[in-house]
C-alpha cells in the first residue's frame, strides 16, 4: 500500500469553512481531554499531562481560525504557519497564572509577548511525557519520573477551562460572517478600534439572535474595557 501525503492548505477560508474547522478542533480537543482524564484516573500522570497539552493546543486553533478570516492575502501563509505551530497554539496554557476574580483582556496581554516562554515549557513537557531521552550531562529522562500528579492535574484543569463544554460564541458560520464584517476593517489597527469592532460584532449577533453561549454583550464590554 502506497502513502500519498496531502499538501497542507494555506489559502483563504470562508465563514462556513472556518466554522467547520472550529468544530473539528473543539470536538478533537474534547476527545483528547476525555482521554487525558482516563489516564489521570489511572494515575498515569505523564501521559495524562501530555494529552492535556495536546487538548490545549487543539483549543488554541479556534482564535487562529478566526484570525485567518480577517487577514489580507499577503499574511495568510504566516497565519497558517502559526496554526500548525505547537507553541503558537498553547499560549493560553499559562491562563491560570494571569486570571483574576474580575478578568479583563489586559490581564492576559503578557501571555502573547515574545518574552513569554511558557509555550516552550509546555511543548517540552508534552515531549517528556511521551518519550525517554538523554538530557544535560547524560541524564536519562523517564516520563513517569518527570511528570507528577500535581502537574498533570493542573494541566487538566487548564484544558478543561479553555475547552468549551457547550455552545460558545463566534464558532458558527452566521456569527463568523458578522466577525468578518466588523473585525476585518479594524484588524491590525489600534486596540481601541478592535475592541469597539468586537463589541459591535457581539451586539449585532445578539440582535439577530445568532449569538451562542452564556456570555452577554454587557459581559464582553466589561471584559474588554
């Protein structure tokens, strides 16, 4: 049997195509999280941690797919490269280090700065949870000895928080059509313009009755401002 590698897609997406991609990512993230929980219940901490990180990465595809909808053609290649980059997708793995009792968008700004090395740490932990290796001054790394219960359960909690259990906003084609309408003109401009566009997007989605999830427009306003 011969193997034929399919070429990775790097073109523009329609709202319908992006919605299908988001649903694929959400569904797979939920499956990975469920598998990680099974391993955690069996006290297989290393594998549980690695699968939790994979689940976080799948959830990290959601905002990248929305970004692909509004970027100019000249930036699509780079955006698809980020979509397929492990460290670009697990940025929110450090979520709990920044969350507050009354979260605001600005609380998470440092997660996206170049100085943040948490994505590289998570990618390393994922590898250490699957493979033995020889590191440092000929030190043999064994998954079961490297990843403990506390780390595995912490990663599972992060994944569970980031992966929507039910309906979430801006994941369906009707919502994403409004996303393109409002966010594309403001994308890449000053933050205040992008925040205003996002609020307008949520407001029109709510007015049209297509906004999904439990968060209201008022809650989005408080989060952004």
